């Protein structure tokens, strides 16, 4: 069974339906036993629903390049 840390790391892929069947089953099994992760999933869904109501502001090419560089060089 997955740990809570693993579930949080897989949350985006789960919400975007990108988890392979086996991982999706383990993910859902964990949710069945873990109240905290179910709450986290509800929070993530609520956040996404709220964000969908807003239009993203335009991003300049310069800012986009800077963000890509920063994400590429980001370390845990």
C-alpha cells in the first residue's frame, strides 16, 4: 500500500487521470483507509474548481522563459 507521502506526490497525476491502473488501485486503496488523504483530495478538488473560475493573466515571453529556467533548476 502507498504511504501518505506517495499519495500526495501522485495526487496531480490521479486528478488528471494519468495513473496506470495498478497505481490507481493502490492510490484508491490508500484513500479507503486514510481519512487525512481523503481530506487532502477534497481540498485539491475544491482548489481546482475555484481556479477554473478565473482566467489566467497573460504571461510575457520573458517571464515564461525565466519561470522555465527556475523550474528546471529547482531542487528539493
